């Protein structure tokens, strides 16, 4: 039976959605329809949402699941009128935390405040995005001295999205440099990279997957042939091994996983942590 | 008194960190030091982490706060040996959910599985990243027919990071086009945009903030002068109003907030939702 789940937040809803999906994803036998409701930050909006939830309950023939991270107690109280099974993150965890920490939370004293990032931290994130774009694909190499990490790998092995994810999510300055046939022929590290060996991180990928990705871009080209992909991947891995460059196989990993795994391995601290 | 908080996950740790910061951020009077521990996916790693937590407890003179989203029950049980105040997301919420849904979770039957994104959804995200880069800054306009949204606004008002965020987080195909003095002189919508009026979304920004951002890039230039910024912002807002283009002031918003607010206003559904 289909069940509707509402993920409700007074902010962007990104955290509650991630949490909600991960919780409800544990129930294989229930088919959920997810509805995300960000910016529910007033009693009026909550009241309106209650009507929506109740209408869905009627339509589904069963009360929806509601997971919320609303901080303001009056807004949350208004939401409680809904005909729903409610999991309220803040009220669940803040009481035990208050006891442990021996102090009242802003929440419980009715002085809720949103968690604003530090301005400098936010600036780091945005600057890192521009850094990633300006130093994408080996186009420019003269700013490598200010990079936190330089990703190398064959074309379409995942360098660009990973750099951008690290920038946006963690404020990491990540450049990337494509490894091409010329680089392999040479038998040495590309000149632009030599003095930054300690910043290099290699990407590799299953050749069949790489061929599939390249085929979407340039169908039936030499570039996309399995033979070419196989050769580039083999050469890239040899290069990583020869120069002791750490590397990761991206085939089965998302940009989130690639980024965090690389950062753990390379010992790079998260500079920013968006809400 | 300083208190250490560990955010622990068997995955990337992104969700538990966001949740943990938002919970502990409600306690203004406690100074936390956050430690993020991703990929704790074996009993061995959990045991090792327990030693770390206990060492920190000794050093701090007070037990740390631990918030975790580990799914596997044996790993989580190992973690329970730590001298810490533990908030366990899964054990807290899965029991009531099991009761409400009338079925056991994979978690409780010991068959935990990570929530993998659908391959197609992931592909959409990565394709959208390449789309955003290829269609950044008005460089190319011929693919606007396949864009979900086209951001317009003065240089450095936040278009590029917002497009990339929408791509990475939500799989939205977002292009962007810079509004320049020529566009304003003309008194009409730039030619490349005319047939896509329904896809346009404007950005505006406080001129003083814009000048500060531009000054970092080109100090003391005409481009960065408050007079120039003021004029461009004024003209951009006039253009939005004249052509009935929705717009948002980015001055006090993060890319997360800009993206989600725009998507709510423009009625654009989230296509992807990373874990």
C-alpha cells in the first residue's frame, strides 16, 4: 500500500529529507511517496500544510508519516493538528540533550534561532567553486600552489563533479588535470604537476563504465571505444602506482562518497559544513 | 566548558553532521568541538573509535556527545562501549516506525542496506553539472531549450554557484546568463533569452555587498565600484519588473536557500536527492 511521507522544515529541507529517506529506506515493503516542504516558518504556513496533509490522509486512506525539523515551538504545535504519524526531531532529542548539557536550549526557551554559517566559511565555499571552475580540466595550472588537492585521471572519470562537490559542500579548493595519451607516452608526471606531487589524487574507473559515459557524449568515437578507455585506465593506474599517488575507483561511488573518502585518506579537513 | 561532539556514520557523514550541528547549535552556552567520523562500517573501526572517544573524554574531563546514523546493529553495539552521551538516530526512530508501518525494517532484521541512489537519478545529477558548466555565464545559449531554469543577473550576484548547487543536489539543469550594461541599454530582453522568458529567474543583491565581492576579484576597478554595482543592480531589478520575471535577493541567503526558494517559487521539482 502506498504511504505518503512529508519531510518538513523551517529551512531548506535538505537535512530532513536526507534523514527521512535514510530512515524510511529501511522499510522495503512499504512504497513511499515523498513530499518535501521547506520554509514552513509561520503558523499560517503550518495551518495550511495541515489541511494538505489531512487531504492526503483522506485520499490515501491512511495517515501520512511526517518527519520534521522545525525549531519554533509554536509552528510545530500548529503542525501537530495534522492527521499523521509524526516524528519530531527536535522535540525528541533536545530534552535529553538539555539534561546532559545542564542548560536549556534556545528552542525550549522559545528563542529559536537558525544556524547561520559563518560569513567567512560561506565565502570559502563560493571562492572554492570559482577556483574549481577556473582550474578545471587543466585549463589553467598556475594557481596549483593554492589548491588543497589536485585530481588527476582520464577524461570523464569524475574529476569535475567531484571538485565542485568538494568546493560547495566542504569549501575545499580542488583543481583537476586530465591525463591524456601524451602524458602516458612521456613516462613522467606531466610538467605542471611535478612540484605538486603531494597534492595529487588519482581517479580510476571501470573501462566499460567509462566507455558508456563517453559514448553518450561522443557516440561511436575512438574516444569512447572500449579499447581506448581500457588503455587509458590501465596507463593511468600504472602512473599512479609508479609515482606513489593515492587513487580511488569511482565506478560504484557517488561524488559524496568519492569526496569524503578522498578527504579521509588525504587527511584534508572539512573547511565548511553547510546546514 | 568545551565539549567534544562526535558525528558518526557508516556512510559519508554528511547527513549526521548537518543534523548534529542543527541540534547542538541550539545550545548557545556550550562550546562544542565537532569531530566527524565517516565510513565507520565495521566492528574493528567502531572499536578503534571507542578508544578515541574515551581518550577525548579523559582529556576533556567530561564525556563527549555522540550522534550516530549507523545502520548495522553490530557496529552500533560496539560503539556503545564508549564513555559518551549517545544519541542514536536509527534506534530512536525505527522502533516507532516499525509499529506504525506494521513491518520490520531491514535494520531490525539485521539486513541493513545502504540507500543507493537510482543510477538514472545519479546520472541526471552528473549530467546537470556538465550542463551547468557548459552553459555558464552566457557562453553558450543554444541548449536553453533543454534547461529547467535560466538564471540571470549582474556578474557575481551568485548565478554560477547556485546553478552548480542545483545540479549537484537536485539534478536540475540550470543555465545562467549575465546581464551587462548593453542588455540594459537595449530596453528589451537579450535576444538569446526572449523565447525562454518562462524559464528565467533573476538574481539581485545589495550593491554594497556586490561591490565587496567584485573588489576581491578586481580591486579598485570600475567594475567593482559602488556606483557601477548600484547602477547594474537597479537596472537589473527594473528589467525583472518590466518583463514580469521572478527574482530573489541573494544578499543574505546561501546557495542552499537561494536554490530551494527559487525551486519552490518556480514550481520546479527536485529530481534527485542525494543521501
